[in-house]
C-alpha cells in the first residue's frame, strides 16, 4: 500500500507538496472515482488518473542539474505563458524542479522524477544547505551579519536566516557569498531589502554540494553517481 500523494510524486508528476494540491483540487480519480484525499492508500492494482490520463509509475529515477538563466520561471507550467525551466530540457524528460529560483536568479537548479528525494531536499527539517553569490552596492556590517545569522523579520511573519561566508570588494561592487538552510520564498532578496542594501544580481552557486561546473546558461546534464550520493549524504535526518 502507498499513499496517493506519494504515488503521484514518485510517478514524476510533481513534488509531494504540489501533488497534495493537485489532489485537493479534484484532478485525481482512483478506479474512476474522484478522490480528494492525498493520504488515501492505494495498491498496485488500483487505476490512478490525473486529468483523465492514466498515471504510470516511474521505472527509473533520474535527476539532472540545470544552469538556470534569467527570465525563466521555475515551474512545470505558467498561467501567463512565460518560458519555464521545462522549456529548456528535452520533451522526453518527465521531470519537475526541486524547489524554486525566482525568474531573476541564475545558477544551479535540480530537476527530478524522484518525489522522495525532492521532498527531503526541500523540507526544512532536513537542513539542506544552498550557497548563493550576491552582487550588491554595499556590504553588510558586523551588526547586520549577526542579525542575519540569528534571524531577521523579512515580512509575512517570517524570519530570514543566512550565514555570510565572505564579502569581497570588486571595483564599485561587492561580491557576497551566503549560505542558507531554509529557502523561504525570495529569502535573500527580502533580507537585502530589509537591510536597505541594493542587490544587483543573484546566483545560486550550490545546492547541497552540487555545482553547475562547466555548464553554460540554459545547459543541463545528468548527475553522476557520485553527485547523487553527495546529495543524499547532505540530507540530515532528525
């Protein structure tokens, strides 16, 4: 037996959280009967349909890394017909993005059909780290660095946390490397805004130890076995 939400996620439909929304929206039928319960248990003989199309389990798990360019939406589809990350990969790939990068942020983005892995890489309790490179007009002072590490109010009753790894002056700009474990929506941009520091650009250098390496913007490739093992080793179980 397996929960309906996990079956959909493991079938490469979307992340577990997104699949829960899909089910609650009334898009899924089990044995021709509408089912809005994400935790409904099914077995291997049950027929599952999404939007009247049969959902088949994924036989081979896959994960790729993409060097995301600007002006690309991190989503499987967009209601405004904007270009998404799925437009950058082969149509044969039945993958979904792990987490999000906003349209103006570049860098490493992982896509997979492995729902369990995606869940562990995005849920805060697993403490998966990401490293970003920000280009700004100012740097953080010591007081600000301490506040950011301890958590500052970034609005919507949320705290933003980041560890400042380094700050380097280059001409009239500053290169600031930050390490995050939470990954709230636009967290870094909101931190810079609260600190009243102008952010010029933002790039994700690493996701759980995975880098884009020599990939050009818009290019992608499969993760190696070593990279997959590195990903799994960087998921910290409570």
